[in-house]
């Protein structure tokens, strides 16, 4: 008797374990590890993942598996192990970890179909009978024919058939209708003569097939070429002279583009030195983690590309992660240009259908390289030769909701399994990574020079306090204004960076000091000029801009601070002849907008690119010679121990956008605290000194990398209840954890209320706490009833990046 051990799709702690099900005879050769199956669970039928197949069980009465959802496993044995590991180390449910690895489409409701890929004569008599001359049949018919699933599975492995998912949402497969001859060419010629001469259109269609000797043609193309309609085609289809075939076409988001093939560049001396140990690790199949620390524009991408080439030459596969915002068409072009159709791209701007198609190319081994954002780390490759994480300091590599994994940890875990190198690249690595490199946990590789000997741009720091004293009340210093004017005259381009979106930060009454706040969250509303609305960026609440103060009825209610919209307006007044492109969340909402704006800027259809964080990375425009940073210290004053590090990283990244080619670049950094060490050292590109200085601060205040952190956040609509529960939890932790661990709190979270829920937190700082995961698990169990019945939410984050 064969028994499947299944994780069911019910995320709760009672069901977070394996359940045994009997595999019925007709499925015995079909069910494999990593497949999804339908199982009876209580009164209902639900989906589950098969994690193991065994012949022993200690359950007396076993229920049968009802059906399989896949005939090819959606998870490889390695991903099953990785999923278990994520569940155990981040305290999420097993099923949540597995779901996170699959494309969205596989979680929707769908019907399945069997598609015939071969000629009918290649099929066994039973299969031929099943299809009975059709190209596609509903999957349900299998059950009526009592055909064994294993025969179908064998045909799938041989490439004769294929299972297709038809999602009952917009993300169905993209199909196109093709027209093929329904008879031989000789028969068509005979028929052609028999068609009456008044049926000109029909004659034309047959003639088209005869002249071109076509095997098949897209219906759309056929009708367009001959300037005819479906009405003239129908009689020919009815007579069987022509046939319709529905074929799936991959939704390739990049199909309309021809990518120019590129060849590897001659490596500089520094690059050759850096790539040698990576190549050695690939050739000897040894797992090693490398930190590639290279200044902006030093040619890290070329090192990646040539390492991947080496992996492909050895017949293995590569995963490249880039931050979501750096997944620009420029980045895709570099990989497609070098490896052509061997690349699949996975990122959030694709529709769910496009993502699914790209994922299937990986699953079917049609590609060898995946380039994508965080979740691409789960690409179902089975022979990985290298994993690269570009801009490894980006906080977007950490998933902020369940399961709270960090892509870097998953990469290292997969690298150990496949015995391959992991390359983490950045101009400004996180302190944790650089400290590991200093301790030789990672191997440090350095690139100190820019490609083609370009110099790093000169950085000028401007103290905005002095500008105010000199009577300049605008948001542009005199120096930045003059330099922008110069660029306009010379026909060069400028990039302006501001760390906020919207029109201004908040609306306040100048008489009584009342600030317009969101009624559901403890945060000031942001003013958006376009439709004169105040919006909350946390819960999407919005209201109109008031004429007078709701508190004291004074009319002197105004907005304060600066947002991208406001900067754009002042720019237009100051430099009326300048053409400006604004890039922020509001202007890039629509699909493809991001790319359209950047292409426009690249074609020199604008003089100034003004934007938020999304323009700080990966952009490479030869004509940009000036970068202006408007509020360099806006990040410094956040309640986050990483704020100086984030400021240093951002300033270095932004400065790296200038002078990347022949023209020299300049950077102007405007700030109210230009003497702060992170701003000072970023303007000198001195990472090493910044690292030393910041590490002293971290040691003094007991923060990572010297200590580990765990953040426990509790939320509930009732304020007192939230406080009370958090108090009890912190007491429990003080009793259970060792005395060396520091437990801070409970304190209200910096944003105490979001969406009408109150939030409190407890921070644990520790150096060594072997029982931490056990204790946290116990804590979860103690409050499980409250979570299920009293609307309590408890989140535990073992690597918090969001302190708010």
C-alpha cells in the first residue's frame, strides 16, 4: 500500500503538520513528491502538497486521495526542503511557505485541459480513441474513460500531450487561432476549380495557401493580408477544406523587441582578479559566498555576465536577483542581449499570466537563466551553477509579510544544496554583509575603479541653513540653480532626486497648529495637488483639502514640506524652458509607464528627470552630467537604527548616476545637516571610513551586526486589550529567555494606529539564544485562540527591516 504524506491548505497551527492519505490504485504510479493533490478534509475537499511517499502509517483508517491537480510536480524535491526550512526559521505555516514559491495563477480557480502535441498516428489506440480527432479535450473526460493516469503521465513525459490550466479569471492562457489546410495540396487544387467564380474571396483564400504552400497561418494575419472577413472563411471550414487550430502562444512581455546581441567585453585587471575565484568555485563545484564590493559604474554587471557564461558552458543554470525598481528595461536588455532566448524574466510589472508563462519556461527547462525580483529565488531549476544578488543592500530582498524570508538566506541555502557560488554585489553593502566579509565568512572581491577610467563625480555639499540666512527661500540652492542653467545651455541632462512623493508632506493650520491626520491611522495626511485631495499612504483614506481649519476655523491652513509635484512646479517657474519628466509612484502606476518615461529621457526628449527612490539605481544615461539631491537628510530623522546607513547608501547610489561615460559629472547635495558623517563620507565615496564609524555606533547601542534582533508586533482594534496582551507577552519572554538577552518594551509602535488597529511592539536583542524559535512558537500557541476568535494579530520578525 502506498501512502502520501500531505500538508493541507489550511493555515492554522492544528493543521500545520503532515496528514497521511492512501494513494488509490489508479494513481499509484502518478503521485509524486512536490505535486498538488485534492484530499477530503473533514466535510470538504481541499488542496494539499505531497511532501513524502511511504508505505507505513500509524493511522487505522486512511482516506483516499481524490485526485491529482498536477501531473508534473510543481515543487522540486529541493524546494520542498527549502520550504520546510523557511517555515521552521520564520515561524510561518508550511503551506504558506510552499504557496510563496508558486506563481499566482496556480493559486486561482481553474479548469484543466489536455492538449495534443503530436500527430494522431503517434498515439496508442486508447489515447487516439480518447482524443477522437480533437486537439484539446477537457481533463474531466479522463475519468469517464477510466484511462490510467500513468499512461497519460508517460505520454506527457514523452512530449505527446500536455496539461493546460485555464484559470477562471483574466489570466487564462493566451491562445490564437491558426488556419491549416484540411486536405493535401493536390486535393486543394482540385477543389479550387470547383469553387464557383462568384465566390472570389473563398477562391482567394485557397489560392493563398496554394501559392505560399503554407502549413499554417494565423487567422488574424490571413484575414488582414487578404483584406477579407471571417464570413468568407467559414464555408471553407465547414466543407473541411481548411481547419482551425487553437494554439497557445507564450505571453512574452519582451517579444516585440529585437535585442542586439552583445559580446563579452575585455575585462579590466581588477575585474579579472575578481572573477577568478568565482570561476574557480564554479569549475570545482564548491559552495562559496562572495561579496563583490565595487564602486558605481565599476562594471559589476560584466563580471556577472561572464560568470553566468561560464556556468552555462558547464551545462548548469543561473539565477540573478535585482531589486524590483532596478528591473528596468536597460537591465533586461543586458541579459537578453548576451543570452537571448535562454533568459526568463520574473517581476511584478508582468501580468499574472505573463509571470506564469515565464515560470513554465523554467519548469520545462526551456531557459537556463532567470532574472527577477525577490521571488525569482524560488525558480524551479534543478542544476543551479550560480546565484547572483545585485544591490544586495536593498531592503526589498526581505519579504515584509508571511513568510518573512530574506532572499539572501534562501540563496545561500540553495547554494549549499547545489554546491555553487553565491555572489552578492553592491557599491554600499549592508554592514552585516561587510562585517561577514571582514570575518572571512564571505570572500571579499573589490572593484575600486570605474570602467574606462571615468572619474567619480565631484560632490558639493550645500548647507541649506546658510541659503536661508542669505535670503534664498526657494528649495534650490543658488549653486544647484546655476549648474542646472549651465546644463540647459550645454544641452546636457540633469537628474534631481527627492525622497518623497505627492505635493507636500502635511497640511497644518498656522494659527492653532492643528495638523490634518488620518482618522484611521496615526499619521499626517499627504496633500496631492492634482485633484486637491489629502491622502493617507497607509490605508488609502482620502478627503478634500479644507478651506478652513476644522479645529479653530481659521483660514490660514496651508501645506508644509516639499513633494515631487511641488518641486516640479517650482522648477517650471524657475527654468521655464526646461523639459521635465517626473517619476514617482503616482506617475508610474500604469503598466509600462516606468519604461516609457525612461526611454523618453534616454532619447533626450527632456532635460531634467525628477524622481523618488526609483531613479536612484541602475540607470545609465551617457548625457547625465549633474545630479541634485534635494532633501538629503529626510531619511536621517526616522526612528530606525539603520537611518544613517540608508542615507549613505542612497547618496552613493544617486551620485553614481552622473558622469558614467565620456562627460564628467557633478553632484550637489542639499541638506540641513551637511556635517553628519553619513552625508560627509558619502560625498567622499569613503565606504571604509563610514563602515568603521557606523560599526562603533552599532556596538555602543547594541545593534546588528553585533546583536541579533527580533521584533514582536501585536495589533488589535481595542487599545487597552493590545497593551495588556503585549505586556503579558513581554513578561513571558523575560521568564523564558536567558538573562543576557535584552527585552525592550512593550512600547507603542512608531505608527501606533493603522487602519483602526492599535499596534504595540517588543524588541528582543540577543547574541546567542538557542531556544528562541521554540519559545516564540510556544508564545504563538498560547495566544492562538485569541488570534482565531478575538481578531488579535501577532507578527514575529527575526530580521526586522521595518521598525515602523
